[in-house]
C-alpha cells in the first residue's frame, strides 16, 4: 500500500473513517505523516489532562489542532495550570468550545492572556452561557466569524459586547433562546451585520430586525414567528435568503402571498400543523406553507413529520407538488407517524412513482413508518430489494437512495448507490447499482446538516 504515490495515499486516508486514524498512525511512517494532522485536527475532551501534557511536550502536534471542545468543566488547579501553555502551542486553533472553570483565580489571567494570543481563532460555542455571566472570557476573545450559544433566555452584557465587536466579521450565529435585542439600536431599528450569512434563532422579535441581516442566506427558526407573510415570504426582507428551516412551527398564514419566494433549500422539520378531526384542515395548513415557495427553484426538500395526522396530510398532498419541482436534486422524507390502513408495497410503489417525476433528482433518503414498521409479509423485503434498483434504470440522474427498513431486515438502513466501473475496450460503460447495509446512522450516508446538503447538491450539479 505504501508503494503508492504520496498524493494517492493522502486521498485514501482522507476518505478513511475517523475511527481508523489511530491505527493508521502506528502502521507506518508514511501513514503516520499523513494521518497525524487529521487525528489531531478536531479534538473533543472528556479528560483533558493527558492531552494537554501531550501538546505541551510535543509542540508540533499542537499546530495540527483546529477545533478544540471541552466536554467537562475544569475543576482542578493542576489541569487549569496546563491549559495556557497548551493553548499557546495551538497556533492554528480556529474553533473553541471553552471549558467551564470555577474558583481558578490563580490561573484565570493566564488563561485569558493565552486566548488573546490565538490569532486564527474565529469560532466559539458557548454552552451554559449563564455560567460565564461574571467571567471575563468574552472580553478576551477577538472579533469572531461564528458564535454558537447554548440555551439562555437572559442577555449577557459581556457576550453582547463580543457580538458588537464582531459586527464586521460575524457570518454565523446560533442563539437557541438567546434574545436578539443586541441587533437592534436604542430606537428599535436593525443594525447592519453586513457579512451575516446564517442565523439560527427561536424567533424573530421584531420586523425591523430583518434589516440587520441584508446578506443572510440561511435562516433557521425553531419556534413561532410573528408576521410570517412579511418576514419570510416577502423577498424585500432577507433578499439573499436561499435556505429556510422551520422547526416545530404551526402555519398561520392568513392571506395568499402576492408573489412566491425563490428558495433553493427548504426544511420543514417536526411540523406543528394544527390538529383537527378532519383531514382538510392539516392539509390546508401544509398547503399554505408550500404555496408561498416557488417550487421550481427548490433544489433540496426535507420534510419531517412526527404524528399520524401530519403524516397523512403530507403524504396526501406532497405528490401533487412534485410536477412543479423541476430542479429538485435532494429529497428527504421522515415520518414517525403512519397510516395503519396503508399497504407497505403500495407505499414503496408510490414513492418510486414520485421519484420518476423528478428527473433532476439525485439523492433520496426516506424514513416512513409505513415502510419500516415490522411486517408479517415474508416477500416484502424481496419486493423492496427488486423494486428500488429498477428505478435507477429509468432515472439516469439518480445516484443514491436510502431507506429505513423493518427490524427483520438485519440492517436499519439499505442504501443503493449508482457507480460506474471501467469498461473493457469496445464495450459500453454500464453503471452498477450497489446495495450497502448500515446498522445505524453513519458518516457514509447522506448528510443531515443544511449547509452540507447544499454543498452536496452544488457539487453534484
């Protein structure tokens, strides 16, 4: 293996699972040189003492660390004393999830000084931010590109000063329940964060805050939002928006929009569609959301429903919109609800029929309880194994199909992948459909993160 060219070895190692890195490091000098930077690139620490000793004693290893996360608080003076010299060795550190440390006054100043020396640091995740309220760590951080704040419902002055210092650098902010008042001036008008591209928040507190993010491309709202017609569907607000994620949100659109927003990526996750005794109301609510979007612009669609009422409403309506999704490349359907009267084979047939309408479709991930709940039909698994590959033969663009399977399928997921092999001279290069079994979610499956999905779709274009 090591007789291969160095650049080929690099490509092989880069595609290896992260669980293999340690084994590769000790297998040969060549693999050690290639894999060590990858092994130390992203560090998650539960027991940091030994790792900090390693970095202090081997400064070259510290130069490989790009992301550092502490999963536990530092409560030991001896461990706290190791943190500043170790941080100073991590000259290329870009992302930090800092540890909680209490009553460490003997080392706090040195830790803050070390943080201030990290010239490439541009991203932090703050867990339990209320614990930092009286801690000067925020004052030691430079202007950042990415800030991820765990749940906090109260403003933290030191944190807000950090956000204000980052007005010309901040590109990504995830706030959970943290209030967004820092983005408004004293008159309630939106200040301008010109480079902000991604915002995750529980809600938008005022219509004027839309002026704070003129370049926003991704908006993720996890709770109810005010004035949805104005904020979300009018393209004069968030004019650059191309990815919208709505989680646990009930539709409350009272009027049909005069125009439809062009979105490349739409995620409707755990829809809180209004409940009713008849199917007409939830179907209408789902329709209200979808009619606000220019379906021909969609390149990825993720729909996640969590109960039988939502599931039935979506499945009845969803296939009617596919005729209009002429650019759809990525489709994910996830439902924990099911229709007890449904026929599992019919559910598979309907799914494959829908896929045939979407001629640009390349990636499909489906977790429907109608399909994966335990079956008594012994021929069901054979039917699935035969039916899915057939759609590849009539759908030239299709690349990957993933299905969550019943418990008796011996694997939680089945994945079919179109691959091309080198054809002998004078013959036609025919694609081969491979089926792979996964016991659980793995990094080899289709991504879930919205930004990663967008990259996948763009790369596949």
